[in-house]
C-alpha cells in the first residue's frame, strides 16, 4: 500500500468492510492483555491452589507408599501405577489448566468477537510469502521489537522490586510462601496488563487506519450492494416493457377504451350486475396509447375520445384499480353511451 493510497483513505470503514476483515482474521487482539488478566487471576488464586496442592501432595505421598511396599512388581502393577499417576496428575493440574484455557478463550472472544469455526482455514500464503521477508525489516516490526524489549525489562524490573522489598523473606528461604508468590505474580500481572492495554490501543489504531477507505471504494461497494445504475435502469425498462405486454393482452377483454386522442388511452372493464366500479385493465401514453387503441380496434372494442376523462383516469388510477368515486358520473355516461350504441346495432342487425 503506497503512501499516496494512505492519504486518499479518508472515509470511515463500512460495516461490510469490517465484517470482511473479521472473516479474513484481521482483528484487534493483544496476547499481552490476555496474559496480564491470566496472571492477575493466577495471583489471586495462588493461596487457595497452594493450600489444595499441599493436601493433594500429602495424599500422593501416602498412596505412593502403598506401591513402594509391593513385593512382586509385574505388568499389572505397572499398569496400575501408570493409571494412578495419570489420574493424580489430572486431579492435580487438570482444573487449573482447564480454568486457564477457558479464561484465555473468553478473553480472546471479548477482544475479537464471536468465532466463526466454518471460516477457519489455513492460509498457506501467509506461511511463506516473499513479501513477508521485507516486512521482517519494516519500521512496524522494528517498533514491535523495541516494545517487546521494553515489556521484558518492565517484567524484570517489577520482579526485582518485589524480591528486593521481600529480600528478608527470600533470605530466610521462604520464597515459596503463598503470600510472596501471590504478590509477585500480581505485580508482574499488573505490569503485563498495563502493557496489554497499550498494545491493544496501538493495534486498534493501526487496524482502524488499515480499514479506512477511499471515496472510490465507497462508491464501488455501493454499486456492488445496490447494483450498477445503468443495470438498474435497464431492469426497470424491461420491467415496464413486460408490464406493457401483459396489459396489452388484456385490452380485448375491455368494455371500452377512452382516449385523448392519441396522447392517453385507458382501457376499462365493467360487468353489469356484479359489485364494484369499473376497473382499469390497461393504460398508456403516446406510443403505448396508440398500441392500446390499435389493439382495441382490431378486436372490436369501442374507442371513445374524452380528453378530460382520459387525462384524469391516467393520472388518478393505476392498472388493476377501480375508478375513484369522483369519476363515477363521467364514466357512467360513457358506459351508457356504449351500451345504447351496442343495443342499437343489435336491433339493426335483427
């Protein structure tokens, strides 16, 4: 990524970009933050763990004595000894290990959000990539190396201060006491946690900077989400053409067509004796209006020129809707005219 590109990235990342980054594993995570929290928890639990360990160790020594008094050592005794060691090891260290693992997983989940197991896969390009060699000597890696040295010096300094304060305890050989170990671990954990907060803040700032987008990327993502404007326009045009073809097929079913004279054409359908007002089954303007008129004449549907009525029907009523009440009188007069003309033609034919 060039410096020019970084300068153009002035827009905040969209939710889609954040989700894509999370799916690709580009999240903000600080191992120091998790380690610091685990050390603080461990420091608080040391007195309880050591008290429990003392009881387990005493029981372990007592049970081990039963094996030492075994006069005949065979394969079955070896198997029992192995099972006994395994079970006591799990009893001794299992709860601590499981608790630490659960705490680490919970801390990681809080930092990076929910896990997506179905999206986890090995990216072999990250294991070996020629460009990764250059990143080893980059400014970012140099800063990370200096920070790691400062973290190590901080931990050593805290440990030295705690041991110096309790030098009398260390000199008396009580360096393994619960209170001393607890304070030592708590002090180191506090220092690691402080560095973890700094590390998380730095990584979050870098992460946000990398997620920044250019205005062109915002436009491109918008086009991908909503579709290209020209494509949308073409789709709407095809949809209108399809609607016109469907409505044009219904024109032969119309009772009459009202026109003005070629600018608007509205096909109305009304069945005497059935409830409901007349319904608009087709309407058009200009070229499509002339197509409706031609279709109606080909199938013998009466076509009447009523300019104000045609304009009002076109503006107020959509295809498939009944005419509004304010047009009842005008449409009724047209229907009466059509029915009279039809009945007169039948009488003449008879």
